[in-house]
C-alpha cells in the first residue's frame, strides 16, 4: 500500500509543476542522494579519526568503531556476485507489495523499448527515471531502514541491556541508513 501511495504521489507531483509538485520531487530525490553523500562523508571522517588515533599510538574507540560502507566496499567480488539476487528480490518484493506500480514500470520500460530515438523518448525516459528514484529512494530504502532500525533497537532492549550482543544481517543498501538511525535512537 505504501509503495503504491508513494508512486501515486510521485506521479501527481510530476503532473503538477505549478502546484509545487516538481519541487517536492526534486526535494525527495535530493534527500535520497544527500543520505548517500552523508554516508560517504561519515566514512571519510571515521577513517580520518582512526588514522589520528593510530598515529597517537592507541587503538581506542576508533579501532572499534562501526564503519559505514563506502564505494570501495561496493566493489567487493562477493557483494557483486550477490547483486543480481538482491535486485531480483527487490523486484519480487515490489511485485508482491504493489503489482500495479510494478506493472506500470514494466509497461513504461516496454514502451521505451519500442520508441524511436528522439527527444520525446529521452524525456519519457527521464520521467521514468525520476519516478523510480523518488519511489525507491523514499519508500523502499528509507522506510525499510526505519523499520529495520526499530527492530534492532527492540531486540537490543529485549536482550538484557549493556554487555549483550545483538546480531543483525542487512543488505548493503541498508547498512548506512540503519546504522545512522540506530545511533540516533541510542543517543536520544
């Protein structure tokens, strides 16, 4: 239901540029990319802190820090080998959660495949790309990150408190967002 509602909002916003729709679309897409950029910045800062700590001769907290994933981590051979399975699972999830949205994207892709090369085809492709970015960055990724972080927090509370371990297995796309939310909740 949420995926379908997000797709409907994204379509309505694209169809209403004068009513602030394009601004909302740009904000949503920019916020998604900002989260990715913040993760990269956090990765650099953690590496810098760790180098500083090591140069002082200590291992300290920096050696035990929970690092974020960076671009170099996404180049891992095993991760790349598992990517087709992860993509297939996301597509299947989208199909099961919102078959009309999934069908709409498949139909748009089929339509683009038969369009001749033209400015119209490029414009249509751009609209589809914007919809995909907005729907998947805002709904699937961010909302799932929040659900996962809440579940991890609940497991931590139920585990008996400090000194106890909770193990969570996450896909690479969720690691940074879940980490940020867990740490924010822990600091609150």
